[in-house]
């Protein structure tokens, strides 16, 4: 058993080492990031070569995905250009307040057509689990300089907040699905969950971002934190905000995004030096998370795969996402290709992994269908969005440049 554990570690370390040597080159191509991690994880699993034999429990994968997402949300929001965000704030607000609810509604309607055996609340859970977009998978787009700043910041803010907003919605439907609450108390339950998740998460984020940012700036100016210690403060602050908010029944994801936004906006002194060090750790955690997902996901759900799962997954990545984006953009004077670009780049990833583990633990009658559908939607998202991110970003950026920068 001990030798097996070391062989698993050796394979994972060899892959991480090899990928790190060519990562910068691969980031310019179609094959990079999560797409490569998942593919290599699958090839190393028992379904193909059998080089890695690890039993990844749902709770351990959930924890790994949560911590990875927490760090990614913090660093991404800390890099937000607040000047640009203030100029185009109507776009992410519309995407969150109009587009997100419509995505859940469209997802529910499509789920009712594909999965007649699922109950009302189970279909609602499916739609909610696949509503949030993923900041980690969308990084190839939001960091691509070919894409206009306004679109990158809009997608970044949307992906940073929509998973936290979906938490109370998911818990609401989950409580009703398992029968913990009567429908007569639904409104009270929803109000309570929303207040806890959004309110506590925002409060923890504000306090963490302000206090943490000031402490980092104060100590940095006095040269109290240098060398290898530079990579620690941001990581620890992000995890502190996440864990504290979760402990207080708030949304750790909202806490991390808000804290990062304030940290990035209030601390200009050596901010990028601290963030760059933390982003490296975040990339490493993402590699391990997606590798583990590739090892476990396909093998666990392959036997339950059918045309309905693929049909819903493709619908989730296209109609269910793109139509709400077009509707929520009415009146914003955005070009049709801008709306289509934003609609297409709504990848599903870490947040959906966390959500599906939460639902799976409740052992609902339709759990197998839910887990299989969410898993394959994520896999298709990793594949399709991974392959299209760089080429479509360059093409879209060129079209905008040809039209004088009008989005």
C-alpha cells in the first residue's frame, strides 16, 4: 500500500513538473490548463493505463475544489481594474440580477424536457448546480489582452459572484428536496439563506480585505515581509476569509471575491508581487484538482451516460447560457458578437463540482442522474471552452479593433 501511494505521488509530481516547463508556451495554444489536467488524469486512471490508483472521496474532492476556487476568486478580483469596472458596471449587474435567474429558469425548463423521472426540486437543483460560471476555467479569456478590458472585467465579476449567489438557492432547493422544510415556509427559508450567504459573506470580505490589505501594506513598507514569505499572506488571507464566512454560515466564495476586490483596490504598494506569488500556488492547486477530477469523474459516471445527459450538457453550455445573456443585455447597446462571446464563455467548473458533492451526499432518488449530468457538462465545458478560448478571443479582439474598439 505504501509503495502504491508513492507511485501515485511520483506520477502526479512528474506530470506537474513536465507541465510547468512548457506551461507558458501551452497557454498560447488550444491545449492548456484544465483541459490538459483532466485529460492526463483520465489517461492515468484505471480506465486507461492504470498508472494512478487513488480513491477520491466526494468530500475530499469538494474541499480541494473549494479551496482552489477560494484562492482563484481572491486573486482574480484583486487584479480587477476598478476604473474599468465602474465604467461598465451595468453589464455584470445585468448578468447577475437578470441573466443568472434566467439561466436557472431556462435550465429548469430544459431539465423538465430531458429528465421526466426527476422530481420538481431535483430538476431545480440540476439547473442551479450548472448556473454559476467558473473563474478558474474562464481565466484564459479574462486574462487575454486581445479581449477588451470591459468584457474581461464583466466576465470576471460575474464568475466571481454568481457561485456565491447560487449557494442559498441551492440550499433552498436541497432542503425542500429532502423534506427538511415545508413549502409553506419556503419564502422564510429563502430569505434567511440569502441573508446569511450574501450578507455574512460580504461583511467578512469587507473586513478581511480592509484589515488584511492595510496590514500587508504596513508590514511591506517596513520590509517585514520579504523573500519566500511574500507568497504566504494572500493565500492565508483568502483562506481565512473563506473559512470564517463558511463557519458563520455565510458564503465563503462571496467573502473571497469581495476581500480580493478591496485588497486589490486599496493596496497599490507591491500588490502585484504578493498576488503573483499567490497565483502560482493557485495554479498548482488547480492542476491537482482537475487531475483528480479526471482520474475519478469519467470512470464513476461512464456507465450512466446516455443521449439525454449529453443533450442537456450541450444545452447548458449554449441555449441555457447564451439566451439569458442576450436578454439581460437588452438596452446596453452591445454588439451581437459581444453578446455571443459573453454567452459562450460561461464555463462550468469548480463551483459545480462543489455543488454536486453537496447534493450527492443527500442520496436523493435522482442523485445518479444529477451527478452524471453535472459531471459531463463540466467535462464538455473543459473540452469545448478550453479548445476555443484562445482562438475565439483573438478573433473577437480583432473584430473589435477593426470596428474602432466599439463593443
